[in-house]
C-alpha cells in the first residue's frame, strides 16, 4: 500500500478514497500545471532563493553586515568583496544578504495583515449587499483614495520611524484592493444556487461566508497578493529611502540605495547592488504571480 | 401536508404571485405548471423562505410559517434546485456537500449516513470524494437530491429537477424520484413546464398563469388531455406540438 | 450537389490519462437539406460542429479522409482561409446568446461588423442590410433593437439576433448547436420556426445538433444518432419509430409521454449499447 501512495496515478486518480487523497490530488494537478510554465518556475526559483538566503544569512554572509573597516571604505567589487564596500567599510554583499531578511519580514507581515483583512471585508460586503455593502465599501474607498507613500509618511511621522510602523502603514494602504477584489468575486456567484442551497441546509451567514464564499475568493486574492509583493517591496524601499523605514544601521535595501545616492557616479556599486536585489526579487514575485493566475483560473465555474 | 392560502408574493412592489390557494396532502405529489414568468418557482421560493415579501398563509403539517425558517422547518422541508451545475459548490467534494447538513444540525454517524445516502440515490461510493466538475449532469443532480434528503425531510420542493439534464439522463432521475417517494413516503411539490413529467410523477397539478392559479386538476385528466381551463388546454396543445 | 462531405472524421484530445478520441470516424454528407445530429453530452456531437467550422485548436487534433465544404478541402485549411468562409459561407449558431454576443457592443453594430469584414459596403447600405435581416428573424421593431445592447433583450430575442448575425451574409450552410437549450420553453418553438423558415427560403443546408430527439425529429429531414463518438443510427425523420439501434430505441422509450401510465421509465442500458458498437 505504501508503495503506491504519492505515486502519480494515485494522485491523479478519478476516484479518491479519502479526503486527504482528494486534496493532495487537487494540489498535485495545480502544481503540474504550474510547472509547465517556465517563467513561473523562474519566479519560483527566485522566491525560493530569497527564502534560503534569508534563512541561511549568518552562514552565507562572508562578513558582518554591521561592522565595517573604515580603511576599506568604498572599495569596488573584488575577490575579497564581491559587491564592494560602502561608505563605512561594510561588505555590501553581506548587507544585501541580511537585508533579504528585512525585506521578507516586511513583505510577509504586510501580506498577513492586509490580505485576510481585505478578504473578510470584501466577502462580507459582497455577501450581504445593501447597506452593509455601502458602508464597508465607502470605508474601503476612503482608504483606497489615499496615496500609499503619503499615508505611510503621515503614519510614520505620527508614530515615529521604524520597520514595524512602516509595515503597519503599508498594510493600511494595501488592504482596500483585496477588499475590492474579494467583493467583485463574491458578487459573481452571490445569486448562485449553491448559496441558496447552503441556506436551505440551515447554514448561518458566518458559515456560508467562511466555508462557501471565502474559498472561492481565495485564488484571486492569492494571485493579487503575489503580484503586489513587488509593489510592497518598492514601497518599503521608498520609505527606507526617505529614512522612514528601517533605521540605520539595519541593512534595508531601500535605505542602502539612499545612502549610496551620494556616491552614485564614482562608486556606483553602493546604490546599484541593493537596487539589483530589489529588481530581481520583484521580478520573481511578478513572474510567479502571473503563473499562479494562469493556473488558478477557476475552470470549475464554466459549464462543461 | 402543505396548505397555501391566498399567497401573494411581491418583488420590488410588483406582485409576481397573486392570491394563490391550494393544498397538497401527505404523501401526495403535486405539480405547478406554467410558462416562465407564471410565478411557479416563486411559490417554491416563498415556501423555502427565500422570498422576503409575501402575504397569506403557508402551513406545513398544520403549522403556519413565519417570516424566518427555523431548524425544525428545515428538517421537514427541503429543496432540490434546478441547475445541477450551479447548485453544488465547485470546490467542495461530494462528501463535503453531503456532510454539511449533518454538521450544521449536529447529527452523528456522518460517515454511515453519507454512505447510506450515496447508495440510496444510486451513486457509486467511489464518487464520494470527487468534485462537481468530475461528475456528469445526472450524477450531480443525484448529489443534489441526496443532499436534500440528508436531513430526512417529509416534503421535497423540486424546482424543474430534470430540465437542465440531457434527455437520455432524465428517465434515470425521474425513476429515482419516483422510487424515493415510494420508499420514504415523501410529499412532492414540483415545478415544471414539461407536462409529460407531470403525467409520470404526479397525482395532481395546478396551472399557473401570470401569477394566478387557473385550475387544479387530477393527473388523470392531464393524461386524457382534458383540462378544464382554456389556458390549460392551450398548454396541453403546445406540449404535443413541441414533441 | 453536396454541400458537405465528411468521411472518417476523427477528433482527438490529449488528457492526463492519454489521448482520448471524442469523434471516432464519423461519415456523412449534407446537401441543401436539414440534417439533425442527436446525442447526449460527451457523444461528440458538438465537437463535430466545431471541427467543421475549424474551431478546434491545439492541443485538439482533427483528421479525416475527406472533409469538404462545397468542394473546398477543410483539412489543414489555413486560419485566414477559414475566416473568409466563416460567416460568409458557413455559419454557426451556438447555445447561449448571453455568451455568444459581445455585451459591450450594440446589436446593430455587431451584426454590421460581420458585413464589414466580408464585404465593402457604404454605411447606409450596411445599416439597411442589418435592419432587413432583423426583420427576417421576425423582430418587430428593428430600429429600436438595432440600438440595444444584448443584455437589454430577452433570451429568445437574443438568439434571434444571433441567427440574424449568422444569416446576414447569406451563407450556404448553417450549423446550429443546441440553439434552444438555453431558452425558455415557450419561445423554443418560435425560434426553431424562424430558423427553419430562413433555411428553407434561402435554400441553406442546416446541421441541427441537439440532445433532444423529439425536437430534431420534428425539424429535420434526416437524423444521425451519435453515441460515444460514433454514429449508431441514420434514418429519415419520419421513420424514427422504425429505428433499430438499441440506443435510439432506448432514447425513444425513455421519454415520458403526456398519456404516461408506466410506473418506471425504461433506462438506457449503456453496458449493452457499449458492447454493441
């Protein structure tokens, strides 16, 4: 029995025998479809690399990201320092590597705060309609109309600079989009018979929203979050650039670019190396998110 | 079993059903026939609690219904919807769909009940963890019927149960409905536009036109193509012409 | 003279479990007459219609010994050539006007688009042609409907608009794939009547594809019954009750009649039918 578990045939079986088999089978089909998309795989590779680099930073970084040798300041890329050194003699590559942790921290925290919040508000709004919808969407619109960076600035100005406040500020401006998407998605099936059927079974509104509505909104939300990651990284970098995000000496990529601005003409590597890192990671999320969107397109809703 | 008196249903101020009265005895099978727009589906929805603005009396087993439907009602009256493609949640397996009413009403022995119901509606047990898109139209409708029967109701409301199915599959589902009714002594209130189905599955029928009940008749009269109202005869004639 | 000559048509699709043949060697010919193809979901009937119109794209594969429309070989015909045929010489009416009409373009413009692509006409003549064809499908107020959007008309009228769009260029062949399944029952007869009338008056060939045996028997001259990708019966519409294949007989027997007295309807025994082919 154990021999054929997790074999291709078992996963693709038309007649799963357990819940577990059915769920794994669904997951496997999605994964295979995703693997047929080479660009999505490139994106996934980049994301995985980001995760690994962040996790293994202490072992990967050749030097300390915080301590520098002033004798060595502003050295160009060489065998000893692959990305050169910055104005305080710190190894840029080590800083970029440790900066991955900060980037990941910000991106994940924003996603974890903003996405569920937006999803819930959107699903509830779309499901109930009427005045609930109007009130919630008005609130959403208010937040949606605020320019992200400016609101973040205001927030940080009020609460003081720092990574945590930057995260909160970005999250506050990001959730409205997910609310809108979830609401639009909910409206497409709000009048479908399976919702009426669930009501006929006696399901409470909470149960219907949690078990029937949200699962159908999940795909589009996941795709949007993935695609948004790039924007979040850039916003965080922007805040860092303005000195409002991570504070020195933390190796946040945006802050590093800001510091390197002064030397951009003669010591281009100080600003450009972290810049490359941002571009590559953003690209990775975009490519993967695109591939996810192609794969998660709900075929189940079209008539066969 | 079902007693409707002077039912009027309005949608946005316009009356869609006007002053309709009829009774369905326990164990009887009653059909509401008429064209689209006649209000027949609306009557079902009103009984099921999905039409907010209605006046009149709807009584099930002698108990008049209120604005809201409670758990006791739902364990007495259930509904089978028309579209097998739309009435099952696309991301939930057959098992999920059938277990849900049991979970909501806190009933035990879920596994046993689900398996028993799959057998009762003629679905192979190997379909238990399939998703709707892996099932044919007829199979999906069987799941919908199974779902309606999970709470062991006495009354089934059927909204055009076979009209979205291929002709080759309709007979199976009609037979199933006939068998289930006999086995479980169910009362059927069925909405359909297809008169021959009424001849096969029902004892009596009511003819609706633009929200009003034109006549009620025995199925025997329908079989002899002898309905008493002019409109009823028109429907009969049209039914023959299409076929 | 045959409009369509089909010999050994096969349509294949790759799936997770290997290649599946959905049409298994279909052969028939169609003149300027009405031919009906009856089958259930999965019988391959819709795929046949699409293969004829060249609408089956990769990864599906179409092959045939002979696939000719009015002498033109449709096998491996380049897309550009197919586009010149579609709408102008052969057209297809599909099931649901909600999905086959563009919701953001007015009806008159959409029908006009077909004219514009295939013929050069001054705008005024084009508008008149559209109004004429809307009248031909018995729309009472063509001027008003010309300006409407598809969602502003009922299902039956939407389907008539679809038919209008498909006959405006006076094609020789019309393929109708479940043209009334999405419509309310009370308008089905009307739509079919209009279709039938047009086909007769313009001398078109009609290929009517449906799962409804009764409807096909009523509106066609000849019937092909398909099951699991193959033709199992071919007969004249009037001789349907003399059908011999168990599938056809099964279908005929399983439909309830108005004077129904049976307590159980006979159900198709698929195992037996499968074994037969």
